[in-house]
């Protein structure tokens, strides 16, 4: 069979190297076969579209009154530096909706005119985004 001895004359020869061009490093050679992202940012866009947000809940009139009473009680006890847990709606910067977040900390101020609660860390939470307030101050 002629195919068995087809490369017999070159099988033992040394690998040819160019005298003009230096050998490519292993790192550069590996980079040739790295995956190519033809659509940069497409993966991020898909992840953003898949990210879920919640709709904001509207409080009933009774819940709004109860929340108002809690905020008034909180304002009356500010001298004691009460630690409370506020559950509030944080709107999403990129999509419609947002998420409900719980923040525990010391309340610095309850601003009636601006309609917001200011925490000791400087976080200001508008009244209309607050879903619930809980702490030792409340019976």
C-alpha cells in the first residue's frame, strides 16, 4: 500500500522555524483562540432585562393612618435616639418598579414639612415610600 509510507521521508525531520519571524509566545498563541464577543454589552443587556422589579404597593387608608400614628410616636421619642426598622420602597434607576428594602438604624429626625424620616447615617426616606415602621418605641 502506497499510503502507509507516504510521509516516511519527512517524519523524522526537525520542525521548520522562520529566520525572519520570531516564534510566538504561548500567551499570544493562546489569545488567538480566546472567545470573541462580537456584541459587546449584549450579555449585560440580557441580564438587565431578566432582572425583576416589584410594583409599589398602595397602602389602604387604615394602614396610612396607622403609619401616621407610628411616625408621630417616633417623632415624640427622638430624644431617646430610637432604633427602628423601616421597610420602604426604593425605585429602580433603570426600570419601572423597584424593590422593598428594610433599613435598621437610629432615627435622627422626622421632618414634617419635607415629609421624610432622616436616619443617623444621613439616609432620608420619604413618608410616601414607607410601608412599615417597627421598633421598641411602638407598643
